[in-house]
């Protein structure tokens, strides 16, 4: 929402940093900042993204280049899938659904992109817009339908894509009963991201409804396409426009710790394993409400509050007071690219300083400044940040950070289709690209999500303890913001008793 708002302001000629919105959260104060900026006519406006000819080889974006390189490594490409499974109840018009998928495929060039190497260098080629066949499997009347659905969904999520021939999106309908289907939709990350999934669901719903009613395509034409953005990005980054961003990341991540040294259940393998698992997280309505009030009182978002607590937990577990946590950024700083499906998401390395015995209030302010500064300098692709910082490269862990924290916003209303009741179907796609991945969002007044982990390093009981530490830290934060975070008790009552009483009963040993 903040990204969209700042894009609208930029269209007015005021390219303001995201920090301005947080410094002036009231509407009147924010309007004054916009007016002041317009009167001063300061600040660089990002150049317009123009359409480029399709007569020559098309460039990859910076993120796509890194993804293409990773895809050349054996067994790595398959972990960068974006699978979705939806159970649909009600009458499904399969012809209308096929037409809707065809329209979507024709509308977004990113979905029709394939990647071919010329003299060892990748280029984009756009497939024709005829559409893609929707797979169909009929399970009506078969035994153990639910078990078969789980297996089919898992196989579909893991099935490899060929980046050279494409297409890099698959759609399958599995019929369970006359009025029930399971929709499986899988994309390769090189052509899509989380923001794109919301666009795809919304547009499929609109297109399907139109075809069911024999109405014309309701979607407005797109002004530009993803290859136009990729070409603009290459041109934009070739100049001096991002010099201050380069210097920011160079200074911010200078001498950053190579590895967050968390205690693990198993020795770190010589080669990173992407096999993962997840443990669900639910912060009840009472705690969520308290955290929301706490965040508003201290001028931070829920994301910043949880990031603060999570950094304390990681610091206590590792014994380090210099923590780097990765977080995804939408990277949709142009109004024209908001409606595009494509791989735009960027990754920000948040370096959090816990030295000097800060209180919760102090650390919140540090995290707030860190978050806003990182988003102010989010235009530089993470791939280039890594090249600038030049951290030691090791095959057994990711560079710069090994823990990811993503705050996800999901709009439940986007799942509803014409005459169909849609509900998510759980997928067995157990992948962990980092040592730990914390995914959270707000749903029905609660903070929910999961903590994913690399099974080569951790066992489930350890991750359950980590979630307990995070929950306890969040509760403690809301009760006393002036307590030093190093003295905050994050142990559960049972663990505290075990450590302080059971394991500390040494008197009899030395009498």
C-alpha cells in the first residue's frame, strides 16, 4: 500500500522517499510535504519506461540474469517454482476457463518469455500468444481421491521447467466431482513473483467471468511489458543515477558477518541443501491487538516490531550483536509496472545493530531507521549489492544473510470466481532456500504464518522452541519498552525451570 501511494505521489512530480510517509503519517502533514517538494522542484524523477522494438534479442533484468545463472547449476532451478493449488466448488465452465488462461498468457509477455543462450549469454525470446493447453485429469469415482490429490499437487509443484523452450507456466484442472475441481497453477520464479500472483488471480477471475457471460475482455491494455522494464533497467543502471545507492550498501554492509552462527542440530553440510520443512505460527488476537497498539505508539509498523523481536532472538541464540536479515521488497517503484506479471521483487539485507545494551525502545528506533533507509535505497538489485560487497562465497550457505523474514499481505477476496467457491489447498512443496525463513501476515485479527527451516541443519523441536522464543519476546516487548533487550526473558516457564533449577542443582555434587 505504501509503495502504491508513493507511486501516485511520484506521478504528481514529487519523488519522495518512503521515509517521508512515516515521518508525516497524518494526511495533512503528508500533503504539506508533497506541496513543499513540488514548490522546491527537488528530487529526481525516474525516467519513463518506454516500449522497445521486438525485432532484436531482448535483455534479461538483473534478477532474471541471476536466476538464469542459478538454473544452470544442477538441481537448483527446480527450487524456484511458485506453485498454487485452489479447490473450486460449484459449476466450472472448462471452455471459459481455457479462454481465460489463453487471454492471460497473451496479455503478459513475461509468461511467454523463454531464455536462450547466444555465445554463452542469455537472451529473452517471446513465445507466440496462441495460449497454453490447460491439463485435465478426471478422478471422479476413483478410490482415495484425497491421497491422489496430495500426490498429484506435489508432483506438479516439483516438475521441472525447460527455460529454453517453455512455457514457464502450467495450469491443470483435476475434477473431483461434478461440481468440484482442484486447480493447480505453477510458474517459474524467473517470470513471476508474489505481487504477480495477486495480479494473476484477479485477472483470471475477471477474464473467466467475462467468458462465462460471453462478454468482451474487460481488462485495459498494458502500456508496457516486462522486457521494456528489463531494457530500461539496463540503461538506468549504466549511468551515475544509483551512485548514492551503491555507496549506501557498500558502507552499510562493510565488514558484515559472513554467517549468523546459530546452534544447529546437525553439522552444516559442505553443499547447501534446499530440502526444508515448516512449523505453523499463530499469534492470537489478544497478542496481535497488543502488538498493533504498541507499534502505533512507537511509530513503527507491525513488520518493524516483529523484525525487532526476531533480531533479538537470533542475537541471543547466536551470541552475535551484529545481525543481517534478508527481506523481500516489492520493487514496484513505477506506476506503469504495478499491473505487470513479472520477476520484480528485490531482496534487502537489513543489518541490525544490537550492541551497547539497547532497550526495546532504542532497538525499535534502530530497526525503524534501518528499514526506511533500506527501502529508500531499494532500487539497486540484490545481485549488484552482492557484487559490491564481495562477501566470501561458500557453497554451504547463502551470501550476506542466511535468515529471511517476509511479511506477506494476502487478499482473501481475490480467490472468488464466477459461481465458484474457492479455498486454498495445502501443498507439499517443502523447500527452504535459507537456513531459516519466517513468513507472517495478518488474517482475521491474528498474525499467522510459518517458520521454514533447512532440515539438514535443524530438527522440528528446535524450530518450535524458536517460535516460542519469538512469541515470548513479542509479549515482553509490549509490557516494558524500557527494559534492555539483553535482559528480556525469552524462555518458556518449563525451560526456565530446567535451566535454573534442574540443571543448576550442583550443590550435592560438590558436598
